[in-house]
C-alpha cells in the first residue's frame, strides 16, 4: 500500500475523506497574515460542521487552497472583475 494512503487510514482501515476548500482572490489583495487568518477560519468552520454531523475532528485532513488570479482573471455575476 502506498505510504500516503497508509498514513491516511483510520483505525478501521478505511481512508479519511480529504475535504478541500478553494478560495480565489485577486492577486496581491491579501497579505500572508490575512491569508493565514482566513485559512484558519475556514478550517475551523468546516471542522465544526463535520463535528455537528458526527464526523469527529477532521482538522488534520482539511486542505485549503488560496489561489491568486491575475487582474481580469475572474468574474462575478457574469462580469469580468479587474
């Protein structure tokens, strides 16, 4: 078994779900500290929802990807921003 999969197993032998949150922001709009704060808040919020659903503490398995997009690289309500 692949080591990464082996490390991801619960005591029951089943793999943990690896939820991913993706956030897209305009390039250079947030500092590293601001990104760290939003990552922490999103992780906490998703973990709280998982615990309420009876999934337990999934914090170690939550991935948050912050992607910066170039000016004009995204749209809101069908209109390009930037």
